[in-house]
C-alpha cells in the first residue's frame, strides 16, 4: 500500500468515528461521513427520531424533505458540535448553517450557496501533510468535508386550504383530518483528505413523504377554534437519503468510494393543549396576539424511527455489511418557552445502546417571530471508551405573513 493510500485510509477510519452511530473497527464505512451527520440539535436530543415529527417551528427536513411542507416564515439555523473531543488537541468541529423559507404549504431549504455562502455544512478535520497526485509532499493542506444543498417540499392539505381561501371557497372537509406531503433535496458534497489525490466531489439526492392523520380535526394557527382546545396527531414518515446511489471518485485512478444510503421509516404521536379561552383573554388584554406567544400551552410528542443503512458501491460485500439503527424519542414543551427531550439510540453493530437528552429555551412573539437555543448530549461507541458529545445550536425565525395578518386584526 502506498503512503498516500495509507494516509487516506487512516483519515477515513478516524472519520468513521464521527457518524451519529459511531462505528467500531470492522464495520464497513462509506466516504463523506458528514452526509450521515444530522444538523438538527432538536432531533439529537430525541436520539434522531424525527422522520415523522412535523409539529413545531423546526421540523427536521434534513431527515425527511417532506417536512418542508410545514415550514412557515423564514428560519435561520446555526449549530456547532465538537466531535470526538477526547482526541489529542481534538477540536474537530461540525458546523451547520441553514435557511428555511415556507408559506401556505410550500417550503424551501438552503444550506450554503446561494443564501449562506460556501459552507452550509462543514466537517473540519484540520490541517494535514498533503501529497500531490504522485504521492510527493506538497505541504500542509486543510482537510474537510463540505455540503451545500437545496430542497423543496409541499403539504397538500395546507396548500389546498390556502388556495381555497384565496378563491373564497370552502376547503374540502378531508383537509382537516388527513394530509400527504412530499419533498426532495439535492446535496453537493466536496471532500479533501490531503491533496489532489484525496479530493473528490459528488451529488446526492434525497426524497421523502409524510402521511398525517388528525382525528380531532386540524386547527390552523391564527383562526378561532370551535371545539376543544386540544390537538392530536398521528403521522408516518418515509425517506431515502442518497436514493440516487452516488459514489465519489478521487484522483490517481482509484476506484470510486461508496457513500451511505439511508432508508428510514418513522411514526410519531403528538398531543397539544392550547391556552384556554379564559386565560387567553386575560393574557392578551390590549395585545390580542400575546396569548399566541404561549400556544400551545403544553405539547407532548413521542417518535420512533427504524433506519437501514447500506452502501452505494457495486461491491456486494459492502452491501452485505448493511446495518440497522433504532431511534426512540420523547419531547415535552411548556408554553413555547422551555422544552425537554429524551431519547434512546440502539445501534448494536455500532456498539451504542444508550440514552440521549437535551433541552431548548426560547421566546416567541405571537406567530410573528422568535428565537431559541437548543442543547443535546449524545453517546458514542462504548467499546471505544469515548465520552459523550455535546451539541448546541441557535435558530431564529420571522413570519412576514403572520405580521401582516396580526396587523390587520
């Protein structure tokens, strides 16, 4: 094995420790491990169980692009995670910068160009001795994995209700009880593991759908409620990350390396109680929208994701090395101010069977805008003797349509 190849494999082995399910020696790994790192800090606190979680201001469209159909207003997300903090001098940061725009059942997402520059998602593995295409030293090289992406999604029921409202017609009754959403995203992945021979680029595509059922009838925010101040939702989500089976070619004539392909099924149950009418009146006073800042008063959700990971190369041995992960999550939120999360991650092949936990705190101004800080703690492979990883992030949102609607009333 050449020195160049040995160095490349050593770095890839190190990167294999950085995935959400930290891998022990012997489990096959694809390249571009950053494509398996979920940028959602909220999701991390729930062990990553988010494929069918469509409530709240920040559904995890990275896991399931169909969740973009529930985006409202403009939201900016920033997150930073120091991965494998026990490595010597090991500040290996994974930073995320994403923008989501949505209204009336349609949503768009962007990480990197054209909205946030070049580094949408970046795994910075530091500076290493680089080599040229022939294996000759060329001096220090910044090594990294970068992802820029865009996505789109739509919720049929919300879109149909919005179009009916514009036309002055009554929406179909079914839109109050069932919904179907679709979404897709496209990701440009670039890596550099130490020079021209260890640099590559490829594109992956993700797809997803979500089926929601609301037995008590769906309530649109900002409209008077005629029944009980209670919401109950049951949902099923399905997604495939890297459904186009992309692989990555490097310089020097080496065979393409496979990327991860993740197929995920999720179910979720959510119950929420709005601010009661009498309390709403006393809170609002001369400011009618104030009570909406604390809606829902109590929100509880549980979610389960079953995940199947394979590799997209033609090598049958890699396909045979596929592995499964189960994710179980719980979330409770009080008055839109504080949120507590708990999860359990089961990855037998990755030697992880442990709890995750996290919290969020923020302030919302009616439906018009707000900000939140999220924190989460996740386990690593216990056989590697690695400490838990802390994740933190900030998100802000503003909804111009809600501002206009509030001003009218």
